[in-house]
């Protein structure tokens, strides 16, 4: 009898091992295991990654082992208790083993495993790999039976994970990390996933803010103007500002000016300018970022479907969608900079009308809808369905807006605050 009791205890320990291991391996972070294998050369992490490549075999082996030890433990306990109590031993065995298996071989190991998934998975990886190897032939037979049974009832057993589903899974994994310590990292990762959903029109510098020069301007004046500008590249137009005919690099022009020692007649502007690169306003930021890399260019002219100038977009504009606003000592205030947001008292903000909704949401952790408009001024006009006048106030989607300044039909400055939701 004592030998049977010892065997039952061993079988319960094995059941706890299988239950805990199943939870630990399925709950362990794939990204963590990948980094442990590739970055640190961890052999146990390599085993976990290999096991997860065939989860059907992994789960099948663990379930097979778990069921075998549970059935053996229950059978032995029934035999022992029948010997002690007769027919009543069946009821005693059922009650006792249900409690023991449920608490010590299921709930307890799984609770510990879910709280220490990565640690436990790494610790028991060799044992699990060995168990999968041992049970592999039996699992293959079981898989064949399951597959043909499903086929018999015409149940589709194929699993096709779409790209959209994978992206949604990534978004979900990022959102689940709710620690305030990694908010910036979360925002950056979400912004990377959003690049395909945003067009260059959403981040470009609008033509009304475009700094450009008439190509027919005397070369000396062009050099002086470029020298005093903060830009590394300047568009050149001919006949009208919308007709961009070239782009001059500030460094190239100034270097040529130095070499000619002040004799600007020696400067041939046509040789210094580069052909403008025109892109459609509907180009996604993901595609444009790849195009910047492929062409090794940082500057493009944005046009609509009719070829009409809309603005310019730079590599910095795209990167700012990922890392946030980038300002250095050469930057000057632009109406689209995030510095167009000034905090006031009572939770309100004075905002430049051309600040983008995405920048506003990211900076203030708001959730204003940016589907119908790119800028906050555009949002207010679209929502109000009219051109507001100075002093007017509106409330849209739990946000209050007050028009502070308007120039012609443009809202230049407004005040906004998020209203406190009533419980």
C-alpha cells in the first residue's frame, strides 16, 4: 500500500509539472525568448522557440502526459481505497483525487506558472523537450485520428493568419503594456504601425508656409537669401511660386560661392540645382520612408492628382511621426510645430490652428478624431460645418474649443480643453 501511495504522490508531481509547463510555455513572451536565443545564445530559449514552432505537437504531448499520469494516479488511489473501505472506496477516491488534482496538480502550478512564465519555461525547457520527443510517435497517431475525424465531418482544420490579423495582434500587445514608464516607447511603436495608414499630406509642410526662391532672382541675392535661411534645401520656382523647377542644396551653393571668391558671374545656378522629386499627396508614409531610403533623398515636392503643388515633405517629417517633434538650433517656429501648444491654467491650452491632431493627441494624450481633418483648425471647421468667428465656443466629443484669432477664413489660434466626464 505504501508503495502505491508513493507512486500516487509522484504521479501528482508529474501532473503538476505538465500543467505548469503547458501554462508557462504558452504564456511565455515570444519576443523575450527570441532575444534570449539570438542576443544571449540561451540554449533553453532555443528549445522553447523550437517547441513553439509546432504547438500542436507540443500541446498534444503535454496533454497526453498529463492525462496518463492523472488516470494512473486516480486508478491507483481507487485501488488502495477499495482495499481499505470496500465499495465506498470508489466515492472516497473520486472525491479525494478531484481535490488533489484540482488544487495541487492544476490550479497551484498554473497560478505559479502564469506569474513566472518566462522563468519557469526556461527552467523546464529541457524536460519538456524530452517529453515531447518521447510522446511524439503517439501524438502523431492522435493527430492523424483528429485530422481525419474533422475531415469526416467536413470541418475545415486549416488556419490562415492574415496580415491584418497579425497587425491587430501587434497593436493589442502594445496596448496591453499599460506601464507609464514606457509610454514614449508605446507611442513610438504604435506610430510605426500607423505609417501605412497615414499619407504624406498629413505631415507635409503646406505650400502657404513654403520657403522658396524665384530662379530668375540675381544669383548674389539668391546666395544671400539661402545663407540667411535655416534650411538645408530650398525649392526654386519660375514664373509663379507653384511651378517648382529645381531644388538647390544650401551647402552646395555656399561651397560654390566660396570657390568663386565673390565673383558671382562665375556661378552657374543651372549646374548646382537638382531636379525636383514630385510625389503624390496620397503616398503612404510607409512607402515614402522606403522611397527616401531607396533614392537616398531627404526632400520631396508633394502634388495632387492634377500635379498642383500642395507642399513639401522631408525625411524629418516622417521620422517625427515616430519619435515626436525634432527641433534643433537651426529650427525656427513653424505653425505646424508641436511648440504651437501652450498650457494655460485650469487644464486649457492655447493652440495654433495648424497644429496637427495627431501631434495634439500624442502630446496631451487626447483622442480627438483625425479621420476628417489633419489640423485642429480643420477639425473645428469640419465639426462646426461653418467658418467660426472670434469668440465662438464649441463642444465636440467631450472637448471644448474657443476661437481666439481668425485670419480671413483660417482659424489661427484657439483654446481647447478636455471636459471632465460626469460619472
